[in-house]
């Protein structure tokens, strides 16, 4: 997703409302899932000060709200999808 967004930027198109918002929803959620799984594997030690996982979990949560909550980005994505469809494009965004 990141590489494709960079390619869109390099081509001169505006990726802000669709691709960057999608990244801002997906990446922090994936990061939080990975850290949560690591804490689950380590048990009580995962949330102790002996490992960096507790700090990573706090950072993962902060990352989800740092540049606007997920809901704001989902609204931006929905508005962009509806605008593109209204302009006559296809619902198949996998080829765009």
C-alpha cells in the first residue's frame, strides 16, 4: 500500500483522501494487532517494564489517534469513493 501510494504521488496525482487515509487506518490497526499478539504470547511479562511491549502497545494506541481517529479517515474514504462513482468511474477500485 505504501509503495503504491508513493507511485501515485510520483505520478503527480493526489492520493490524500483515498490512499493515504486507507494507510492511516490500516497500518496502525495492523501494528496494534501485532503488538497485542506479542503481549499475548509473553503473558504477564509482556505488560511488565522488563520488555518494550508495554511501551509499544501504548505507542500503537497513540498512533491510531495521532492524525485523526479512524472514523474520520473512513468518512474521507467513503466520500472519495462516492465522488469517484458519481463522476462515472467503476466501483472496481482495485484497478485504479
